[in-house]
C-alpha cells in the first residue's frame, strides 16, 4: 500500500506586495472592460502612465493579442522623441493606432490657436470627435487620483454623456470593486485602471518590470528657457519670446504633454533608481510642478473634464 505525504505548511501566509495588489486590480479592470464593452480603446501617447497601462494590458490578455486599439490626440507640439517612442512601441507589439490631429482642426478652421501657443486645451474636440467617429464605448486613460484634485473625484468607470461631458453627480458607487458599465446609446465610459496608483508606484513598477520609457524622463542636457517658473523647450509653438534666453541645463521631465505647457525639472536622476529616490523626496505632484495648463484657473482641470477632456 502506498502512503501519500504532503508538504508541511510553513505557517507563514503569502502576502502580496502593494505593487502586486495594484497590478491585480488594474488587470481586473482591463478584463472587466473587455467583458462589458464592444469597442474599447486605450489612450496612448508614449508617456509613462500610458506605457504602464499598455504593459498591464499585454499581461492581462497574454498570450492573446491586446483586444483594444490605441488612440492618441496629437497636438502638433508633442516632443519628437516621445512620438518616435510611441511609433516604435506600436510597431513592436503589432497594435492599431488611431491619431487625432489638433493641427488638422486648426487647418480646417474648426479650432483657433491660443495666444499663449498652448494646444493642450484644444485636444477636447479632436478627442470627442474620434470617440464618436469610431464608436468607442469605453476609453482607457492613465489618469491617477494623486495627480490633481479634479482627478481625485473620478470613479474608475467614469460615465460621459452623448457630448462626452462629465457630471460628477452622475458617477456611480464602486463598492467591492464592482464596476457598472451600463450606458445609454451615444454615451461612453472613461476607464482609469491606474486610479489608485501614485507617481511613486508607477516608477517602482517600471523598475520592477524593467519597462522601457522615452529617455526624456531621465536626466539629460537640453536647451531650455525659463517662463513663469518653468523650464520649457524651444520650438515652433512660440517659444522663446524676446527677453527669454535659451541655455543648456541638466533636466528631466516628470510628465509629458504639449511642449508649450510641460516644464522640465532640474535633475541628475539618469536611472530609474535615482528617479524613484528623487520622487520619494519631492513635496510637489508632477502636474503641480510642471504643467502650466493646470494653472490657468483654480478649476482648470475640472472645467476641461466637464467639456470632455480627460
């Protein structure tokens, strides 16, 4: 007679790390959307949050392909190195990328250039038109609650009406991670798998998973000029003006958007480990330190969200 033996338990329960918990939550959200919606899309700019979100999507559906297309709203003033990284990533994974161009709307007379040259606020119309044209019913964004007070109000599943507008009073409770994707014809949901992540979490995950990013996120010498307390990159968008002198500095970018409103920070952090140490010691959020478009008014982000922006 054969006797079966079993390994003795060690008495130490397995504990997930906080990154494991965040990863599992994001994967659950991605799969939940795949099960509830017909035409989801991932907003992908080549920035760190969208890169992490894509990495999570690749994990969520492996070994199958990611069942979502990608969408980028190109302001025409994006950093060239980030656009090049975006295109390399799309080609490497064999993904479908839709690009909505702000410049096309300006050329058609639908949108007008702002006096300050900033195009970030002009993204709303191309974005909402692309959602309507392609009939996307769920749109993934990399927004996080720690970034800005208006984003702190967001649910993971954020309902938008037929005009893509956001009304915080219509948001639904999400108890026990139960997500309600029901919506009327013409409506859609914005979905935020990284809602509960912090900037530090994102970078720790990048380090753990060895995720490639555009080099712009690491310290490098770059031509910049000072405007309103921020180091901006010169370009055809309208900088520098008379009296604004250009010099080379050792800088990096904490967040990446339109060149006209995204400032660099002085930094020597040229590796992911150094970036993590720098962020851990910082008292400023990434958008609070480097995004001029959030400083247009006290409610700048919330106003844009109500109009259809992320």
